């Protein structure tokens, strides 16, 4: 059984690879879970990987009815998880969902030693262009239920404006089934999903939050996918320039889900960045 921590919003499942190595916290997208990183974590020998399943629609247990599941609220929940698990000198790694950056804009980054942004939402791209239709649907009564029914149809889920556009290799159906199952079967999960999907602040607020991150003075790695149609190409360069210690790596032959399309290359880039910034693995077994 997966470990679970009780937070103010409700129970959060998480995977913990254990060990004494530097801590990496890897967050996922919408509506996904820890399996987004299944190809990468086995390649991170010597690091302790923590993979929470956040309430982004793929979570297995409903949150409390009054929980704040806005972009800001889920970011703060991620920070609460770091506190409850007493994780220090964390390398926070985001892919697809970019809201974890708001821990920095909210001044809650004390436990974060490094930040890795992998083809994720940034600046005013919340939600990404092709996904804006999802937010519109989520505002309609029964909209999330309808979405989950449609996503059972392979031709729909593989559409280039949906999950078919997030990976060049294609996301296996058993993985998509696992991601979609909670919101398909549970009305309370759909309630949580809708709360998050409709929570993006307006453009001016998002850009103001981005400006606050300019003062984050720790190492930041930006990894961008050259074939990504969800995350604008210029955002990778802008993010790397935003942070005083930002650096950019661009990866070919990948869409948004770099952990799906180029896991080996991503792991190599991550390990090189970690070692160059003082997070050496505890022990190499390869």
C-alpha cells in the first residue's frame, strides 16, 4: 500500500523510493499521478525520490469539501507536504503542471534548494492554450463527468489537442486508464477536479506572481521540449532568464511529457545539474 500523509485539505498518497540520498520531489500534471515519472525514477540511482499524487483530478481519495484547490492552494498544499514529511534541501521538479512555482512567489521556498522546470505552465500560460477548452467544460454542470466519458474513447483521448499532443511516443492506454479512473468513478474526485481546472488567476495576477520569482537565488534548471505545442518555446528561454541562477536545456524529439518521450536524456540532464550544484548521489549501484 502506498504511504499517505494527512494534510489540511485531505489525504495525499505519495511514493518514496527511500535511501539517504538528496531528496527530489517530482510533481505531475492534470489529471495524472506519480506514474508520470515511472520511466525516470529508476534512472536516478542514489537519490531519494518523493512522488506525491496531488489533487489535480487523478488523486485516489477526495479532498475535504471546503479545501482550497486553486493553483495557489495546491502549491501551498505541496509546501505543507514538505513540512509534514520534514524534507529539507529539496530539489523540486515540475512537469506539465507549473503551479509548484507559486511556493516561491508565496515566500514558502525555505525547504527548496533547487528548482527544475520541465516543459511546464509558466507566466500567463495557465492553463495551456489547447487545454483552455477543458476549463470551459469544467465550468458547466456535469462537464467533468462528460469529459471523463469522452476520454474513455481512444480517438478522443489521442486527439492532438488532448493527451495525444502531450507525447510524441504516445501514452499507453493502461497509464491513461489509471490517471482517469478516479474522476471517472468518483463524484467527489470530479468536484475536486473541477475546482482546480477552473482556478487559474487572470493574466495580470499570473504575471505578477512570475515577477516575484525573480528573486529566487538558488539553482534553477529549465528543460524545454522543442516539439511541445502546449508550452510556448519562448517560455523556456524567459524562465531561464528570469532566475538569477537559471540555465536552459532544450530536448529534441519530445512533446510536453519529456519523462514519457525522453526519460534517459532527462535523467542524464537532471543528474548532471544535481551534481554540478552540490547534490551528489549517496551511492551509485549501477
